[in-house]
C-alpha cells in the first residue's frame, strides 16, 4: 500500500503517571488528566482536528507499568502473542 504524505505532521505523546497524565504535542504540553485513558481521548480529539486540517498524525502511548486501559497488566511484553477479545474473559471497566 502506498501512501501520500501532506508534508505537515502533528504528533501527540502521552506522558506522566496515574493522576497526572499529559499530552505533549508540537504546540507544547497540555493540561493534566486523572487517567491515561482520559489523556488518550484528549489526544484523539486533537488528532481528529489535525487530520481534518490535512496533517499526518502520530499518537504515541507508553506501555503499561501497572495498569492499561482499566485492566491489570498481564506482565506480557511486546514479544508475547496477542490476545483477541474473542478468546479472553477479561472485561474493560
């Protein structure tokens, strides 16, 4: 698949720890969010606006150290096989 780039790029990176997550962007650091999920939602909203304006967009979210999206970390690294929603009984809450 060949893609065409716009020449303009926007990047959003989540940084922080539980209770104080921030979204770093090309324009600086935003407000603090109570959870990684809330910061991610803010980054997605900003990215959506950038996409509409014709930017290439990258969102970077760090891996889990204790919890990930409301689910306890399994301790599996990037080399572990992926677990699909069909074969797991865990629920995101």
